[in-house]
C-alpha cells in the first residue's frame, strides 16, 4: 500500500495504533512541522488507515480498523499469488498424491 511506503508516515501510523493523538502531539513526537504531519495524515485518511474525531477545537487521529482490514486482504492476496507461483515452479509436485508410509525392514 502506497500510503505506508513513506517511513515518516509509517511511523505516524504506528504511533496512532497505540492511542489517538492530535496533530500537535504527532509533530512533537516525530520532530516535524505540523503542516507536514497534516499532509501525512491526509494521505493516511485517504487510504482509510486513519480516522479523526473532534473534541472542541482539537481533532484526534487514530488508526482505522477498516483500512487495516483492507490492507490485510491485499497482503493475503499477494501471499496467495506468491504461493501459486511457487507451486507452479515446483519441478516435482505431489499432484494430490499422499506420500506412502515407509515399510519397516528387518526380522520380526
């Protein structure tokens, strides 16, 4: 997902997973200017990875389960593609055959 490709954005998102923060708090933590934090949050909100709620004059941002669920589906599809490609490249596939148990040798 492109929204998490930027390391600063990813760090902000990780911070929001633990608890809600304001833009000012995130700016202090990340040691970047508030307008930069706002831009990063706009991208994360567009990807549905972050949501916000107003409390008086403050706006609190937190990680969104909706975006995380979509990200999880994306990763699972990618993983399925990797497994399919791996199976197609296998020179000796089992093709549904179960391995036969080995017989014991020796006197009884």
